[in-house]
C-alpha cells in the first residue's frame, strides 16, 4: 500500500474482513510500510512537547503496535518502558525492531479495555489507535489508563483538528466510516476502525469524568487552520 514493501489490495481486503486482532496479526510484517503507522513527524513533535515536562520514571505505550511510540518514551523515561497491545503479530515486530541498543522495552499482550496494570507508570502515550474504540468504550479505556498511572501521572496523545466539510479528506473519512459500518452490519466479527468517532470535546469530557485534569497544547509544527485554531494538539491528561 503506497510502497513496494507495503501490503497489496488483496492483503488489505483479507485483513479488513478479519477481526481487528487477526487483521493486525496479518498486517504486522508490513505495518511500518503503510500510512497507518504514525509518521515520525508526529512522534518528534510529541516528544518535543513532552520533554520540558519530564523527566519521567516509567513509561507506557498504550496500543503500542510495532513500537513506534517507544522512540518518544525512551529518552524521556529514566526507568523502564512498556508497550501493551493485543496483537501478537505486532508485538513480535516490536520485539524484533527494538532488540538492539539500550535497555530492552517490556512488551505485554493484553486488551487495553482491561488494562493489566496498577499505579506503575508516570507517563502513558498512545498514537493512532483510538479509532479502534467505540465511543461507549472510551470511559473504560480511560479509567484503565488512569489506574495504570501513579498519582500525578500524565497521559498524552496527539489529536488532529477535523477537516472542513469542503475538504476532500472530510469526504474520504466519511466514506471510509460509512463503508466500515456497512461491513460490520453484515459480517462478524466486526472490524472496528473509524476516523470520526474521537471528537475532542467528547474525549475531553470522558477524560475528566475518568479522573483526569485535561490541558491542551498546540503542536506548532503543523500550523494553524484559516480560523486560527491549531491543526493538531497534544492532549495532556494528568491523573488527579
């Protein structure tokens, strides 16, 4: 997909017709060569914004995939770094990619909707995974992240501004979400992946109800929209 090393159309179709877990197991060997992997530009912007708030002790990458978020956590955390994901295939790729150089991250296979940690981390991050959670699942997800953090711990993730209705991206995302809803209405197990189910206002409300103090920081690297609002923000949710 978009490169000779990425998956082909047939592979993507097979993955989309599988469950989320099975789909990512299949995609894992080629995932880093797809647009679904968070670009380094985003990772670097988040790392730069978090650096003045640290150093931190222990870090957690929520829905770590192939471990791209570790490059954000490793320089910021003086203790250990842990990645958690429910795809065995993605975790295998993460282990292989981070085998050499520096302390080895810990990789944990688990469903983050039932987070298997308690007060063990000072910083949690997540990149590009929230489209896999239905709005009704967000409160439980955020409560689990809060449990995983020590008092005063920080949960940070980037969030982009929605494209305007006049943008081709708006209609591309709307079309994708519609196609996924049709697919999930007629086929089981569902493949949950939506682009427009994570609006900032509702997300902030859910974080606050879960017990976080929420602040927003513009990611200046991505500029501003015509109305002056940031194109991307970093959500900083601190466990109260």
